[in-house]
C-alpha cells in the first residue's frame, strides 16, 4: 500500500444499513475544494474560505445542480482532524442510496475511494497516533464490554506508547554510554558501563515482564474467552449455563444425557467478554448421538481458555467424577470447580474434587454462590492483570516483539564482562524490536496486514 498522502480519499464511514445519519468522509489536500464543489450552503457561506472549524448546513448536489441530500458538512482543517489532514465529514441521511450518491458525487470531483483502514493509516503516517494507538482503535470499535472498552481506550490514549517510550529511552541511554565506551576505550572518562547502567536495564527488563504478563488478558478482552462447562451427566451443567446467562437457553431435565449438542452463548463475566459453552455430560455411552455430543464436549475442552468443572455437591463423587478429576488435572488452562446443588446438599455438601485452583459452592436453582463463581472465573482468566496499572498488550505481534526485546536485554545483562560491542549489539536489537510495537521499525508488509484488518471508512 502506498503511503503517499498527496491524493484525497473518500469513503462512507458509517456501517451499512439504515440510520439517522450516515457519514461520508473526505481527507486530503483537495478535501475542501471537492466538498465545496458538491455542496451548496443554505446560508450562502463559503465552505472554502471560512476560517475556523465549522459545520455548514446545506445540500449536496449533482453535476446538474440537482439536490442529492440535505446534509451537514463538518470541515476540519489540518492538523486538527482524525487524519491530521484537511477533512470534511458530510453527515447525510443514513441510508444506502443517499450515502452512495454523496460518495459518488465526491468521487466524480476527483477523490479516490479509500482502502480499508486508510484514514487511520494516514493518522499514523502523519504522526498523529502511533501503531499501538491505531490498533487500539480497532479494539475500541469492537469492544464488547465496558472493561474491554476501558482497556482499549487506555491504549488508544497512549498508555502503552508511553511505556514503550520510557523503555526505549532507558535502552537508548544505555546504548549511548556503551557506544561511547567502544569509541574511546582508553580515555580517562569515568567508567561509562557501570552498575547504574545495568540496574537501569534490570528495571526495564522487569517492566517488560509485567507487560508480557498482560498479554493473555489483553487477548481475552479482545477476542473473548471460551469457557467450557463440563461434568458428568445431570450435575446441572445446563442449569448453570442458563443461570450464568440469566436466560433459559439450554434444555434442563432430570434425565441424564439431555444435552447432546454443544451450545454456545456470549456472556460477560467480570468485564471479560465470554463465550460460554454448554456440553454433553462426559461419560461412556452406547448411544451414538450422545457419543457424538461427548466428542463435541471434548473438542470444546481442548479449545477452552478456562474450564468450569461441575459436580453435584448433594451426592458423593462417582467414578465418572473421579475420571474427570484425573483428566482435568492435566489441563493447561485454569479449571474452576463448581460444586452445584448446594440447596440440596444442605449443611453437608459431599462431592469435592481436590487439586484445583478454585472451588465454589453454588446452586443453579437458587443462584446462591453465583457471584463468587463469576469472580473466580474472572480471576482465573485475567490473573494479575485485573484492574492493574499496566496497560495491556493485546496482539500476538506485540507480545512477540516484546519477548524478543526482553531476550536481548537478558543477554545484555549477561554481557557485563564480555565486550561492549556485544552489549551494544543486543541493545540495538532490543530497541528495534520495541519500535515494532509503536510502528517506528515495523516492516511495511506487516503494516499492510494490520491496517487491512480495519473496515473501509475507518
Ligand atoms: N436442587 C437443584 N437442582 C438442580 C440444580 N442444578 C440443576 N438441578 C437439577 O438437576 C437436573 C439436571 O440438570 P441439568 O442442568 O440438565 O444437568 P446437566 O445434565 O449437567 O446439563 C435437573 O432436574 C435440574 O433441575 C441445583 O442447583 N439445585
Ligand atoms: Mg445439560
């Protein structure tokens, strides 16, 4: 994708479908000229010559001067706009026909149809936002919960960029001293590569570790976490599924083997967008359809970010429960035990699987303990990142760059008694890796992929 910003781009920036208003956005050096050519102001005001940011009321007209739609045209002069270029946003009526006609009118006057993400890419190329902020724009558009929105807003506002800046400053400062030591080895300078330098690198390395620790939570906020509800038949998996959704979605019945399919619903627990997956009870069965359900349940288990293991607390553990304890004991994702039917268990709950991080006594029927269960799920999914000060990294390429930078710093820390040349090399590599997160050193093809994920008009 060319990064040339000498042409003027246009697109419909609101989603398809009907709405109160829809916006055609124009950005580039000819934005005002093109808008002025298609627009007739109702007050006679001139869109081209008026001085400040302004909103004009009037009509977009076709080449014959016939009105296409009544609009508000919002004119923003560079650099005070989304792209940092001259921008006109034409607020038309929100329907496919008026918006396409307005877009067509500006394209006929010389604008080019914008590519996906091109407005945001221009904001990035023009230095108004960096890559981490640009990517957070997608996250905030797609956020499904308030907590996910807050996390995206923090990064869009520059919280992650400031962390990156501070890290790079530390590394660049260290590099400058090491390079001076390489250049003037025999000079009588005070020792340049000293304890303070390594202490600074150690602090930077620790902060990289904290940022890396947010990667899982960041990804879960962005993509949503899959939580599989598993257990033997009849322990109340479907009842808990419904209770957590606060909806009757799955069939509940006293007959074991009722759920034979895998049922999924979106939910939000502790601010984490979730995909709750109800599954068939895990047991050996001769029924082919139930067996197909058991296979689906095992697939859900493999894909889950966390597992809710349900047992019936009103009964002693059965052989099937124990088999699951064994199977889930080896899980690589957090397993939370829900000891269900506490209302039946009274003051002597029975089944209690051992060896899992969190166990909650609940009742899907009375909802007792559900809030504790949700809190446990939130902790299991987000870990230390919950409510923390550290901004989250949410993308694989960010974690990958940060991990490479951390490895370089680890090696640099091991370079104390080795050559300063080697130390300088590691610091340079670390700086380059960190620069990929904010976009300074990101390869062009990766930028194309990142901005290509945006929609047209963004
Ligand atoms: N008393 C009581 N009954 C429950 C509870 N949860 C589920 N049940 C009952 O247990 C039976 C099996 O429930 P279901 O959700 O279908 O279990 P599943 O096979 O694990 O999905 C049904 O009769 C439910 O009404 C609970 O917390 N308390
Ligand atoms: Mg069920």
